[in-house]
C-alpha cells in the first residue's frame, strides 16, 4: 500500500464509509460518465471513486499520481468558500486537485479525458496555452486572494 500523509480516525471512517458507498451507488450523470472512462486502469492508472480522504469524500482519487478529481455540479456555485477550504486542505496533504464542471464532463468528455491524460503524463498546461474552451469565475480563499476556477480543465494545483 502506498504511504499517505493522512490517516482517517476510525470513528470518522465509520461515518464516512457508508456515505462514500451510498455516493458510489448513486452517482450524478457526469460522475458516471467520467467513471466509465477512467475505471479499470483505462488511462494506465487506478482510480477510486467517492474515496474518503481525512474528513472529505472526493469524487475520484488516483493514489499513484496523488491526483484528486472533483466534478462540480450546481451546488458548488453556492459553496465557493467551502470548496476553497477543502482544496487548500487537500493540497496541504501534497495532493493535486483537478476541478471540472458537470456540464463540461457531459458536453466535452473527450476534452476532459485528454486534459486528464496530459496531467497524468506530467504535462502541465496553463490557461494561456490550453486549447479547451473555459469559463472562469473567481474563488475567494481564506487568505483573501482571488483565484480562478476554470471549468473544463479545472484548477490544477502542483503537489
């Protein structure tokens, strides 16, 4: 087993485990579409879905590349501060976080997969040289600094 910088306390694990199981059995259409493309090592690495990390359940997680994929639905439009706290915490564990919107997964799944493959290969595209369409919205982090959430290619954070 790969060494991880966190250990979910047993009492928290007992609460998160059934929640993660329920979320795996009832995915959103976007989560299901993405899962069908990343499951069974189709991209050369193993992904887990609805995986508990400390106090959070992330949509997808690849242990080998230490990559978290979050598929953001409409609820995330109302929780930017919570999302920023969550992302900051995951990054503090040395994880990279890729955020994509439900709409982009459903409309541009091939583009999302192409971006994911580039990330897995270690190619880091910036907003300036990516050819994928994107819309941007500012996210306020607790530090008060504005960051940009890019919908289709997500916000990739070096880890």
